[in-house]
C-alpha cells in the first residue's frame, strides 16, 4: 500500500485547498419580468415565467387558488 514518505506541510496543504472556498455565483441572474433573483435555466419562482412565457402559476396565485378547508 502506498504511504507518504514525508509529512505534508501546512503550506502545501493550504495551496492544495486554495480553491475549495471559491463559490460559483455566475449562475444567478435576475428575472426580466419581476426582477427577483433566480437560477439560470430555471423557472422564476416569484412570477412563474421562463424565457418570457408564462409557464406556471406564480406562488401567490397558486396559494390563492388552493382549496381551504
């Protein structure tokens, strides 16, 4: 079984892990209809539009149409 010959120093370990904290934030954009933040290629949860078309009911409209007991 392979075993390291020397101890990995704190510096080498830190250089290797330098990219672990980077977050990918480019996938967030704003809905052109209502202006809320949404993920790219996803339906807007606030207004229910996708690529300029009304695809689903908005969250507020959906809750208003839900039958109450």
